[in-house]
């Protein structure tokens, strides 16, 4: 049986009369460039079949061009938020998490292993150069398959049985990727917040590539940009996710115009952006985003003082009361969205902890279950989240079709008696004079929980857990550190346990990868060495040695070979069952609220939404290119 699905984009000719692309639809932002013919007219900048966003059908208002939106970021690297918010992808999710073509006009999938992509005729990069199959070929063959630029080879989403895809250029608008076995993770990775890189502006980047550039000229460019190797130069100039190179052509709604280092980054509208509204106005509506770097500790205070027109980064639910009060003094509006993580806060036992005694104890499921049962989640919910959160294990939310109550309820009942019994059963039944259990080597049972030092909310939770664990004879100590140090210490096995959020995607469908439930990345703090072993294809790190973790890896491999949504849903259910029953992450609460602050003049920002990195790309699926600035609120 052939499994085949074809997804077509909407064509402009079906909805947009040619008159709607007339000069009176031009953004005033481009008036000078158009006057001096430095920019072609709108009809020549758009693809022949632009993507049409019918705002009225979404219950929103078609808008008008113009204006600047200010937002605050914590450091230069956070300009990546513009790539996430802009959410321009070959294929992407809509607000109901259905996958649709975006940059692509259409795509076709056969047997989950043959993917045919059709480019929009006339689509252009932000510098006006055409988007062509050569941009796809260059990215795969000259970057991913170049041993110097990608010494480890293509990432996992581009490999099936260790092999990269076969690539074909079918015609001037069509490319095809194919493997011998299914690759159901391919499209979801293209739709991700940090998307799989599959297309690059070849005409621009070839000047930095050894294969295409004269050696003498390449050496000059390396000297000019202070790069010791040509590969470093190419990587720096081609970085799309963190767009620090203002000269790099983009397909996003706004392009960076500021060269780092800087305290302020200005993103201006892309004159060749491929989306229009139902009235023929080219998106985005907003002309300019200004990102001001601020100390992370005072972003909430500055937001409350009216210094940001759109803010969700750097603020938390603990700031809600202050921000709500600020509505009385400044023209801002506070929205509350639901966070999509499987757990807003979770305790992550490091199963790769270098301390052999603690590693052995943490590998015992009875220890993980006991620590979970000892926590009074209701007290934490009331004290820290005003009772508005949901007490839950680290698992998917009810908004996901994969949700099961038994997963959410796994080992979360506050039962210190059962927790004590489990620890006694492990042989930890002797206590010191302070009432702490003694470890097999005679030490008192003391768990150091490390934080990235970025959230007072996490500290508030840990102070309550300290009291809960003391009742079962275990002391908890908090150690804050900086995020970069925090992650490197975890990789080195120097962290015993950490506090972080739970699984990133708490609203998955069966067609989204369950790789977050198995060790597949080095940033997974409960098993970083197993994660880096996976992404390095066994070159570094360690292979998992716990039977249940090995089973998760086996199920993930089966998911990657699956060809139907039904089969994938069954695998998801098995993996969620194991993950929650084994308490690989000690979830505390989920379904918490995230303040999203906007200028009172900002239109089309939903009052309610799902807020998370994947799959919603924070604001991304709600299309900030359709936000616009109205008159007085």
C-alpha cells in the first residue's frame, strides 16, 4: 500500500485580483527606494503565488503598514528571537498545529521517504536574488556533506540508516529528497522553532566557500573578518538562526540591519517577503523591530515602565501582579498564555552523575519515585502559582491528542510514608544524628540541586522541596551558577541534580518526534552523556546502560521507521508510559501561565495562546507579521 499525501498552498490568483497589487498597496517605508528605482514594484517583488493570510477567516482584523515595535533582550545572542517569532519555514504549523506549506508553494510525501518540494515561482531573498533549487543543493551538498564544514556529517534528521538523502532537481521550481526507508521526522524538523537548515542563499555564500572562491580572495576575506579558517568564516557569515550578519539574505519578515557588537539591534521589513493579506497588502505590517539589550534582572521592571511594546522574554508568572498593576499607569496590556512544557519546573536527576554512589542510587527507580512522592505539589501550587497551575508529572498536556490521565498522575501523590518505605527497601534505613539517611559509603544523604540562577521562581520551589525531602531523611542544598557553566558541569557529571523545565513540547501530535523522551541531545540534563553519544553517532559520550532507557531508544528507532500516524501514536503512548512510570524527570506542575505584554495599540495579538519553544515558536504560529499598530487604545 502506498502512503501518499500532497499538500498544496493557496494561490494568489484564486483570491487576489491583480489590482490589489497596485502601487497604492506599497508600504510607505519603501517610498524613497521606489522613487529612485532602488527597489522594484510590489508585483515584481512578490512570488507569482504569494502565500495569502486570510485574517478575517481567523477572526482578526486586516491591518495597515507602519510603525516600530520595541522589545527587550538579555544579550546579543537573543536576536535569535526574531527568527523564532518570524516563523518563516519551508513548511510550518498553523495555530491548530496542522502542517502547511509556507515558503514552499506545495509539497508531496510518498511512503514517508520521498519528499518533493515545489518552490513559489518568483520567490526572492531579501536582497532580490531568486530563490532557486541551487540554494537547496548548495546547502546539502556543499555544507552538510562537506567534510570540513560538517565534520560529523549531516544531523540525524537528514540521515536514515546513517545515509544522507538522495537529492534531485526535477525542474527549475522542484526539488526532491529521498531515502530508502521512512524519515517521518524530516518535515517536523523543518517546522521546528530552530529549524533544520535546508536552504541557504548560495549566490551570496559561495564567496566564502573554498570550492567556489579564488584562494587569494578567500584569504583576503578571512583576514578582513579575522577568521583563522575558511570554515569558521563560512559558518559565521551563514548563520541563519542567530542572524548576526546583516549582509546575509533572508526569507524572514524582518532582516537584521545592525552589525554586532551593539547595545541595540534594528530589524527592518524584508521588501521581498512572500506573504500578503486578503486585501493584497504585503506582510509584515510592522516596519521595524528594535531590540534593546538589557540586564535580564530588570527586563520585567522596564516592561512594566512601558519600555517595551511586545514582551514575553525575560518575564515570568511571578511578575504578573506587578505587570498587571502597571496597566494602570502605562498604555500596555497584559495577556496570560498557557505554557506548553510538560512541566513548568522539574527536578532532573543526572543519571550520568560522576559520583559512583549517587549514580547507583539515582539509577534505582525507587529513589526517583521516592523523591517524587515526597513532594507536596499542592503546597507548591498554592504558594508559588496561586493555585492556578496543574499538579502533574512531566508529560503532555490535555491539549495534546496523546494525553492520558495516568501519565499525568504517575508518582505525584504526596505520600511521604510510601517514599520512606521505598528508601528503606533500598537499604537506606540508617540515619545520622540529624535524621538524615546514611549512604552506603557512610555519608549523609545530601542532594545538591543546581540552577542556572535565572529564576527566583525556581528558588521558591526548591525552598519548599527542601522541607518536603527533609521529612524522608534527605537534605537539599541549592547551588546557582551561570547557564554556560551549568551545562558544562552537567556534561562533566559534576551535577547531581538540576532544576529546569520539563519536556519542551507538551502539545505534540503523533507525527511530531518523541525524541525528547529519550537521550538524544546533550542539553537533556538527566542524561547529557547519553545524549551527546547519540548526536555524535557514538564518537563521544557514553551509550545508555539502563534497560528502560535502551527500550526508549528502541521505541524511538521504531518511530523513525513508522509509516502511519496510528503506528506513531502507539509508539508515543508506550514511550510516555515508560518515561512517567520511571520518573526520569520529576515534574511538579504544568499548564502554568506566561505573561505576554503588548502596547495597548498592538492589534491581532491573541488574548490567549499556547506559549512554548516547540512547536509553537513562542509567538511564531500566531504570525507576528500580521500584528499591527492601531490608533489610541
